């Protein structure tokens, strides 16, 4: 029983591939190329999944489009170029480093730099701020402290 539960858990943890049997090409070599290309294309609805993993309607349409282009004789690069021309560089899960994607690639480092500057500025200001001197003890507090330090025999 435990073995069955473990097997089901492991199967549930595997990524669910959304490719439907009706989409698959009869030629195994073309289907393998289509799957490889589909792993490089972003689902524009899900945004963080490849079209191979997504169950969205647009991902289905893109998978069919990739297979149609491959069946028509396009190379892998031609299929990718066609999809990028139609949807832009954002459709690639790993977009190229070019002027239009600089913010995408360099933005996290810029934010990290701004945050680091903010932390350094805060730390410098705290280091320059003098510690406030404690207020002097009142006469009653001084007397009480003397009694606590000297013990009950001096009272």
C-alpha cells in the first residue's frame, strides 16, 4: 500500500505534459523536433511555462503551428524565427541579449544595486548617529540602587 502511495506521489510530482495525442506527428523524428522547439517557447497565457507543459488554448495553437511548420519542411531555426516574428522575443523562454531585452536581462541587477545602495546609506546614517546618553538617575533611584548593591544589611 505504501509503495502504491509513493508511486502516485512521484508521478504527481512529474511535470504534466499538455501535448494531446491528436497533436502528435506520425513521424517520431519530427515529433521529437517539435517537442524540443516547444520546450523553448513560452506560453503567453501562463508566462512561466513552456507551450509543451501548458494546457492553455493559445499553447495548444502554438504547438499545432510548430508541428504544421515542421511538416511543411521548415528547419528548427525557421520555425523559431516564424514564431518570434509573429509574437516577439517574449515568446522565447530564453530571450536573446539585445537592445530590446536589456531591461529584462539587466533589470534584476539594477534593482539589486539600488537596494544595496539603500542599505549602505542606511547603515552609514546609523553609524554617524550618536547614541543618546542615558538620563541621570534621580535621588530616589540612586538611593534604591545603593540599597540593592549593598544588600539588606545596610538598610
